[in-house]
């Protein structure tokens, strides 16, 4: 019995390791290439050897020039402004709406809920052209608003909060209401503190999605003053030159932020989704 | 005549004084993928035109067409001047995106541009897109690699007009060079010959063109009977055979060959004249960049065709500053702005008078462009469905390169294009 | 989903007010563009007409895209769901440092699609890709991957599965965490082995999670087009030309917004039908 257990454990670890290698390997090549010069990348690209993957002369020049020549600090800050605004507003807006859907009964409730969820299933890419007309009609082209406003109402966040709120015991709310608490007190003091894992999970998901958002910012915000990092990366593929080391280093820079954020929070992430999706 | 002139002059004076008095500043916005180059010269336009401010926005070259569709289908007046790839002009005019520029260019000014460029910018008799420059496809080789291989390769014997290398000769030499340099593949020479803009009609269509094949019907609405002809079958077969033999490049994307050529991984490559300057930026030196005229097919020396055309400047149909925009477009294409622009961005000049020794000193490859321009140069297909044409034909070239049956590939392309172009015929 | 109690009688307009911000933003930035999109499909060169649909249904390219889209989804969606379930079962194990594996598996999700596309095209490159080098050392001839009409779609599916599984795994993991341990204990007492427990306890308890994952994954995959735009351009031989990419091409490349909208509308209808069907199938099993 004991040996069987050890054996199955060893198998599990082996499979886990293999999957980890598969997950990491595709990121490795760009990571290594970001530390070399363009000429070096091409010099060792054919006739496969250890130097195809491993830099001969390590250089952080690509990273340096991103900040000195290509204003990457600016694009970082822009992205943070956009994501930093979307996060709290979106979380509050959607959780308040979920509060209304869960704790009140009103006419048209079911229709509205279904309509909202269906609406949010249509992705931004499918409606980019008319959305641009709306943004341009509102005079918001090339502003932070053009990237922030369309992302505020979020179907997944609404759905997850609705699911989580269902588990809040009714007795808690009733007791508070007998004491004369307003909806705001109930929402802010009782319901939301019970749903911290969901909030963390939704923050992380929204963050990663918005950070990686690509097509829409490309169309709506072209100017350097508002350009975000995913858009900035595309600029290194010019008509006659492809700056591979800049592409690699900027890609790695843009990936590092969501990764750093995710690692310490991954525990809450799971329990947050668990709170939202298990029970019905 | 004199009276009219006097009235006009007075009007201009009054208007300028009025605008000055009201301190009315005009701002024109330009959208382009070459913002750095235009920003570097715009001061000179602003100095010559007080009250006009030019703002240039950068858009990534790959996203530029998407951007125009989004902006102009929303009738946006945000940009006044648009930098448009030449062959797109006809499609944009068809969609109502561009304003005619006949008011901003005199007939003499238009006639000064190279004929092929005027032709691609003219729709229904009106001039819509003024050329920033031209381009030309030529054959490059790495002199160091040739010298190292010890194979004789002398291009001085070719004058372009009467004599040039043929494809068979080139293939023969390129294979010898590769074999001498890298007999066992341990050096990593990728291919003997590459096409820099592979699977792009701009460069690839020169093959069927050089056998006498046309790009599209006269009215720009049909390809049946044009691309399913002997010249096209022969050109595609020639291309595919050489890809299969490992002589022409395979697996590299458009422009990927450029960097591999600079890194001495490819001895011969077809690129454009402006690649000379990019090669210098990519680590080559004037001593090891060799170039000559684009090869011809044996027995078809007189039919040889080179690619031409380049980016143009046009005015947004929804712009509210057309007057100032027109002035700017005239300045940067016909006027002195173009001389400044050519110093920033290496292009083939848009008119014969701009080929100068100064330019040759910076880029000697332009001498070849001067010889080919107007003689062998063939403009890309002029059609309102140019984007469809490109997408479908590029896919066809790529499929043939990857081993698709040539008759099937052509039949599919004819099918798809005829059905796509039918939309414009209605 | 709603609880009836004293609150409802006194609420009056309050719930509507609480919903208002989300509603306003949804109407302006989602519902109106969707509606506009549907309407545009019924226009032809500016006039109201069914001609756009007529041309679309007569177009071979359209039907090829329909078949490519269906085929891709029939393979990719079940593959992703099964893989992410297996991954979730594994990282749910009681093992020291299992959190590290969770994070590593989730890592590809945090990489943006343009970056992921670059990574995969480098690895699967025809000339100097690592994949061809490794295969070559086993004597396998050079493969075309994204350039081969029999392999391109498989490569795209691999890319999306690599990038997508970690995401759905998290939902399954959350579902697993919610299953009461006493159920497993009872099953153990009954003498059930690992697979008996998996099929009789775990999977039935994960039904709700599965429904969510299926619906969300289907709609994501039906609308997928970024890898085609970034890598294959719909080729080779139109084998990766999915409907959404065709819609994108029509609207952004060809300036034919009506046709792009018509294709998008067809897609949205397909998604709604598939989602309804999935709901129906899961509900039937509930009974």
C-alpha cells in the first residue's frame, strides 16, 4: 500500500514537471533573446547550438533603450492609469448591480439579467467599428476615457458577484435592517467584507484582461500621451526593419507585471472563484 | 487676366490679414507610419506658412490600413492629411474617403511626376494621391560571401537597358556560391536566393510580369483570363520548382529575409533600392553590399518587369482644413519639402529631375532605379478591390510556395477574386 | 435567484438606481454597437437591402469559413475542457509547493496574444525553429507547421490550448475546492477507488462549474481570430480562415462593413444557439 502511494506520487510529480516545462518553454526563447543584440539573434539563429538559446554576450541594451529612446516609462504609466481606473470603478459598479439583482425583487429583473449577460458575451472586436463611432461621437478619441469607459461594465464580474452574494446569510442583512441600516451600509459593511476573495479574484482577472487588451487601444488611442504598452510593442515591426530584441524585451516587460501580481495572490484567486462559481 | 489676378491677390491679402487679425491659427494633422521623418522637416513648412501648424501622429505600419477604415467609415475629420499606400488610393476614392486635389496641383505639376505614379493616383480623371516617392526592385548580393566562395561574379557587364543577368545564370551562380561556402550545412547559410518581400504581390508579380503576364484586367474588375494564362502558370511553376529545390527561400515571412541577408545568412536577395540604407543600419558596409538589375527570364529579356510605386499623400474627404492640407501635400510631394523628405526617408524620387548625384552619394543603388523607372517598371494592379486583390493573391503565392498544386491555387484565386470584385461591379 | 422578503416592498426605485450605472454603460458601449452591427448587415452600399446576405450565402469563402470554424471548435473546446479538468485535478493534490505549479500553469494566461504568437512562431519556424531542430535529431524531416495546410490548424489549437487551459483550470480548481470532503469519506467507506470517486462524486459535483466553463469557452473559441490575424492570415489554403477572421477582414481590410456585420451577426446567432443547446443538455441531465 505504501509503495503504491509513493509510486503514484512520483508519477504525479513527473507529469506536473512535464506540464510545467511545456508551460514555460515558449516564454524562454524570447526571454533569452531579449538580452542580446539583433545582430547576435540572427547570427546564431541557424545551425542549432546552445548559443541559439543562450546569449553569447549578455546585454540589457534593449531594455535600456526602451526607456531612454522609446519612452516606455510613459507607456507603463499610461497603462497603469487605464487599468488603475477601470479596476475600482468596475468592481464597485458591478458589485452594486449584483447587489440589486440578488437582494431585491423588481419588475423585469430576469429579463435584464439575461440581457446583460448575453450582451457581455459579444466581444469588443466584433463591434469595434460602431464602438469607435460612439467614442468619436462623444469626442473621446485619443483620450484615456476611450479606453476606460467601454471596459467598466463587465459581465463576468457581475455574474461572479451575483453567485457569491447568494451565499450571504439573509439573517445578517435582516438584523442590520432592523437596526435601521441603509442599503449602502449593508453593502459596504456586511456584504462586501464577506466577499473579499471574489473581489481579489475579479481584480486579478480584470487586471490581466485590461493589461493585455490590444485591438481596441490600438484603434482608439494612438497618441504617445495615452498609448498603452501592448500598442507600443507593435511599433517595433517597421516596414523595412524588425527590431526583434526590442520586441522581445518589451514583450517580457509587459508580461512581468501581471505575473508579479498574480504570484502572491494566486491563493485568493482560487478561493475567490470558488466562492463565485460552485453553488447555484 | 491681370484683373483676375489682382482680385485674387487682394482676396488673399484680405484673407490673410483677416486671419492674422483674428489670430486664427490653422492646425493640420497628419497620420502616417513615418512620423519621425515628417516631424524632422515640418518646421520648414510652418516657417513658410505662418499660422499653419502641422501635427504628425505615428501609427504602426501594419495597423495603418485598419486605422483608416475605422476613422474614415466613422467620417472622422480628425486627420487632414493621410499617408496612403499608392494602390489603395483607388479603393479609398471608391469609398469616398479622399478629396480630389486638382485645386492644389496644376496640370504641369502633376505631369512632372513619373507617369506610373500619376496613373495610380488618378481616378476618373481627378488627381487624389500625390506620390511621396517611388520604389524599385533590384538584386542584392553579399560581396564578402561571393569573394570568400571564390566564384566569379561580375555585374559590371550589365547595363540594364540591353543586358542583365538571367534567372538561370543567377540560380547557377548562387548555387555554386552556397555550395562553396557551406558544403555540409554547418555554417547555416539559409538559401542561395531569397525574395525580401516574399508572398507579396508587389515583388512576386514581377515574375509573371517578366513573362508578359498582366496583373488585372483593364477595368480592374476581373482576373479571369488574366492570371490563369501561360505567363502565370510558367512563372508560378518556375517559382515553386526553385523553392522545392531549396534554391528560393521558404518559411521566412515577408521582410525576414532582409535581416538574414544583413547577417550573411543569404548570399543573394531581391529587395528594393531603399534597402541599401537599411542594410547599412543592419551592420553591412558599402564595401560588401553589391547590387545589380533584377534578373530577366531567358528568351524574355525584353519583357522584364520591375515593381514600382510607394506611399502617397492624400487629403481626407471629411477634413475641414482642405486648403492648408492641400498646400502641405503639394509642398511635401512636389515642392521643396520632398527634397527634404528624401534626405530623411530613402525612397526613389517621384520625378526624373530629382535623381541627383547627391542622392547617388547617399544611395548608389538609386542609379538602377533611375534606369528602370518608366522603362521596365510596372505599377501594381489598379482596382477598387486592391485590398481583396492583395489578400487573395498573397495567399496564392504563399500556398504555391508551400507546395500547393498550381492549377488549383490559380483556380481558387480566380474564383475568390471574381466573386469579391463582383461587389464593385454592381 | 431572488429572495422575497420585507426589503422588496420598501425598495421601490432603489434597485433600478443601483443598476443604472451598469445599464447605462452596457447600453452605450455594448447594446447600441451590437444593434448597429445587426442593422448594418441589412444594408448594401448604403441602401436597405438583403443583397449583402444574398452575396454572403452565395460565397464559397463564407461556407469554407463556416466549416473551418465548426471543425476547430469541435476539436478545441472539448480538448481544452478535458485538459484543464485534468490539470485542476492534479494541482488540487495535497502536495508541498503545489502552489508553484498552479502559478506556472497560469503563467501563459498572463502573456498577451501578440507575445504568445511571437513565441509560437519562433518555436515552430520552418527554418530555425526549435521544434524542427528537435524533431530533426530524431530523423524526422523538416515540418511546415504554420505553413502546412494539414498542420496549421493543429498548431493554432496548440497555441490556444497552451494559453487557455490555465484559465479554465482555475475555475475547475475552485469547483473542486467546494466539494465537501465528507462525500469522499463516505465513498471511501463504500470501498470506491480513485476513478470510481472521480466519476461518481467529483464529476457530478462539478456540473455547474462545467456548464460555466463550456459556455464561456465555446463563446471565446467561436470568436477567436487573433492568432490567425497575427500568424497565418487565414492560410494555408484557407484552412484557418475562421468566420471571425473573415468578418475582421471584410470590415477592416476591405472596408465592407455591411458584410463584416452580416458575418458577425451570423456568428452571434450561432453562439446563442450553441449556448442554449448546452444549457438544455446540462439541464436535462439535472433532472
